[in-house]
C-alpha cells in the first residue's frame, strides 16, 4: 500500500483536548479548575471540542493542515487513556454531533484529523471488565482480558496482581486481543469512527499488541474504508518492523527528537548528529520515510522549551531542522508560542490565549517555516543528503534536491558565529545563477566556485539554488 497522497504536504498539530481551549463552559465538570492552573493528574480545566473548532482560524493562520487529537472517548481521567466507552465522546468534551461538526469545519479548511486509538488496554469502568468485577469467573467476558485468578481486585493501593494491566496500573486492564470477541469489538470501533470521516489513527503502545496478524487486519480494515487514511504508531525506538503494508504508514520518531536535543544541549557534536541522522534514513523502508511522524515533544515528554533551557534560539533551530527533514513535521500545542513544562503532567499545561504570554517572535518563525515546508517541493519530497556527517565540522549541513532545485540547510548549534565555504560542485549548483536566502538569516556570497557562508551563533539558514545542468544530460 502506498502512503496517503496528502502526507507529503502535511504539518501536524497535536492537541491534548482538556488543555487547548474551553469553548463550552456548560459541559465543564462541577470541580473544574481555573484555566491555566498548574496541571495535576486529576484536575480538569475545561478544554473541549467546541474550543478546538473555535480556534481553527488560529491553526489555519499558523499553517497547519492536520490535527492529532489525544483520546476523546468517555473516560474518568484528563488524559482519557483509560477508556470506558469507545463509541461515545466524553460529555466533558461534547458529543458526537459536536465532534462531527469539528470534523466538517476542519475539512472545509483542508485540515485533516486523526484520533488516538488505545486498543492495548481500557479503563476498569469498561463494560466487559465491570462485568468481570461483578460476576467473577461466571462473566461472559472473562476471556476479553488476561485474568490470572478470581476474585479480581481492581481497586485499592498496589499493582494489578489478579490480571494483566498496562505497566501494572490497576486502572488499565490489558485487552486479550487474541480473543475473537474482543477483536471484533475493536474492529467495530475502528470501523465506526473511520466511516464517520476521520483521516486516520495514531496507535497507542502498539508494540504491546505483539501480533502482526492483528495489525495487518487493522490496516486492511482502515485502508479498505479510506485508502487515504494515515496510520502512525507510538514506537519509541528504531524498529522498522512497525512500518509497511501490514503495519503503519509511519511511527513517532522519538530517536530523531533525542538526537536533536542532544545536539542543541551540546551532548554530541554536529558530525555525530549527522551520522545519527544519516543512519535513521537507512533504517526504515524508503517508501515509508515520508510517513515518519517528526516531533519535538508530546504529552509524554518535557516541553522542548524547558529541555533547551528556555532558549528561544535553540528552539528556533530545533524547528528549523524539524521542518526540513524527511517525514511529517508535527507541533505539540503551545510549543510554537514557547509554552514550558516539565514531565507529565506539567507538559500538559493549558494554552494561554492571552497573547501577552506568547513568545511572538518564536511563533512568527514557526509560521514562516511551516509556510516554507508546504511551499517548497524540495522540502516536502526532495532527496536528503548530509554534507558534513563524517568530519569535524562545527556546523550541521544537508541538502534536499527535487527536480531542478535544491535547498541547502545550515544549522549552527554553537555560541559563536560560523564561517566557511562549500564547493558549488558538492551542491550541484551553477555559480552563474542566483541563490535565494529563504530564511533571511546570515550572509553568503558565491566566489571562485565556492559558496562562502556566515551563520550567526545559535542560528541557521536555508539557501535555495539551481541544480547544475550537465551538457550530456
């Protein structure tokens, strides 16, 4: 199966629904916390589906054209990975009518929406598990889970002992996806929402359903309903097994994120970073490289601004790399305005809609990069080549080439200006033609068959050139 046609032009925006925007206070829980309160494990702040729809113009202005929503189904928690009913929108977010309204409003702006598929485990309030708690070994659903002994103790302190649970958390019983009835229920859920027009699925901890046949069946079902649906798995390591015709279009590229953070925090040098980046491009099948989900952060990680010590310059460099690398770039809500946050739950702070709390310069920069990513064919689908992966250069450089044009990417992850020269022959550029500075950063000139460049400290630039035309074709 080929990747969706729209994926090369996609720029994602991940939204944690309870913390993005409150569009309908009438559906807030009675104990809702004030918007912007320090996030806790249990405190709702009132974000909902109408809030997202009310701010689609903000997202359109930023330039994004795809949204990944953290779970939206009925659940007792703010994160909703402990689902109680996969066929019901959580009333604290709205209802199915409001969800379909959001979906239609997004589609009218050419924005696609994918949902979080949490099929490894559910919440202990899920109907089948509740029946087991009530009826013990007489429950007709006893084979829907991995029950070790009866009676089942699902409450109180301590780890899950009587049944398998995700990381042994009692509130997250693990499905037995080998059971035909369990699998049929999951396929019913997948079919229900895919047929209602969603644009794909992000799969939560899919490696914990270690069953290739299960995922092949999932893929056939989704693609059979919508061949243009995008599927991406939450895989934290380099594991090419999880991409391809019988698995997913892509995976969340956490290893790339880790390497980039190491570079910007001076844990590795540019040449080592280049080597890692080059290796990443060799691990996965080439046809799936454009489907890899590129991220600087998520609901499971510290905020990129926090990890980079509050440095806007470093964050801007991170976004520059992200928007020029092969794959699907993604923005975790609020990263574009410099939102900070430590480990979960602090990384799930409420979006501050008062613009006085925004890093406006950072947002302008991200907006510009998104526009370049979507507008330059070389950045969307060009061949990617590292130029200084094997030497001791202090700067990272790569080039993306598509048709008759190419874009040079320069990133200076250092506290001093970098000056250097690159032979035009290495770039495939003709010195007699103009070179355009897409980012308006730094200085350059062409002289004697070389490109002479100055890149300020903690800065980067994109130079667009014309591919050299050879007389013999």
